[in-house]
């Protein structure tokens, strides 16, 4: 049975290229490819837009005129949602968690937060302590904001953290349809950052649908591998309950998620991290971000260097975007590279 995709809108450049890293491939004895999903767009760059195509599709069928989502102040997902809303002709509200120690509201915005400002988002900010007191969950804040918007006559559509929900999983399930052919249909190992779990879940479901022998590997950039193992299994189970009649067949299998690369916490990079990203940029012409892809790439390298025989000859690293956040690290980069 062919896979039947839900309704989606066109927001992304869906056929992003694979880039072979020649030097690293020779060093590791593997063909290391970078899946350049940072090229899905610019304002809408990265992995989030693939999910947003399906989420905005549902929002449109429900008559929404306002997108409502959440994330940290430098959230790639929040920024992509802001520009997706404007592309659709809708308004947008972001519920944003401040970093530990608070946000300097008097300082000029930078990175994704600057782009949010340019997009004219309505922002609801909450402190890290308040977020923690509410069980590390945005749910109550999203529902409060949704209720307020409805009282004002708007028709909001809520998108959860990272777009990581069963419908959002279709983004990378659909993306996987094109990938095997680019690798001559040979089995491969694909690595990605894991920040909310939806991209990993979509890739896992996509492997089941289009490249059964291929495997997904995630490097968590927050929380723990055990936490994401549980959350992603729940997400996949919910997906299969909702869409089992649409041609996706999935047999549960062990999930490959690697701890050890979060560092001092989500959104925190060490000076050594930044020097590594700068070195990689100078060797390859590729920029990784300090929150997601940088940590995931280091995690992938560690796995390939310490147990190379456990992986196929073709390795794919999902570059999920996020470079806009680099500008929020300008002062630290200046110090680290001086």
C-alpha cells in the first residue's frame, strides 16, 4: 500500500542536496554525507519547515488565522513558525522561555529573536524558574494564550514545542521518500540532533516506509537519552494510532540515542565547542549552530571513531539549520577565537 500523505501547504524547498565531506570520509573510511536541510529556505530554513507544511495545512482546513507556538528565546522552531504564519497571511504569538538568569529586555535582540521581531510576533515571555515550576511544560501557557486570543476574536492554531506531534512527524517521513534514491538505495545510517523528538520520530517512520534496513541515530542536546527514548516511542505509537490506515507500517525496534554531548545544558556552548565549529567551517565551508547541529555532529564523530564497524558505509548527517542562532553567540565567539 502506498503511503498517503495528509494535506500540506508549500513552504519549503523540499529537495535539498547531499554534500559529501571528502576529507572526513577519507579519514573515517566511510562516505560521510551532509543532508543540507539548512537549505529548505532562509527565513524558513531548517528541519522545522517540513513539519510546518503539514501543521499549517491542518490549520488552514480548520480556518485558523493565528499560529501559536512556544520555545526558548532563540528557538529555530519559533522563528520558522513566525515566518510561516506571515507566509500564510496569519498573525503569530510566541510563548518564549527566558534563559537562566533572565533576558536583558533593554539589549538589542539578536539571532532568532531579532528575526521574530522583524516578523512582528506577539511574545509572551516566561522565566526559567516559572517554566520549571510548571513541570517544564509550556502547555498551560499555550492554553492561556489561546483562550485570550479567542476572547479577542482570533482563531488560533496551537503548535506544540518543536512541532513534535503526530502530524508533525509527517515532515521527515515525507522527506525520507527522496533520500534512499540519492544513495543508490543502499542502506545508510542517518544522524540528527534530538531536541524535542519529532524529527527523529519522522526519520524513524520514514526508514520503515522507504528504506527498511537504514537506521536513525540521535544525539540529544537536552535532557537524557532515556527521556527521549520514552518520549519518541510514545510519539510514534500515537502516530500509528492516528495514521495506521495511510500506508505506514512500523515495527518497534531499539532506538539509537546518544548521551554525553549536552555539555553544560541546552543552548549552552563551551569555548571549545565554538573553536571546533570554527575549525570545521574553515575545513569544509559548512557552518554548524551551537545549540543543535554542532553538538550532534560531535556526537556522530565520536560514534564513528569509537565503533566504526557498527555502521554502514554511507553516513548521512542531517544539517537541520539553526545558523541564525550563531549571532547570539557573537561575544563568546570573539573571546573563544581571540
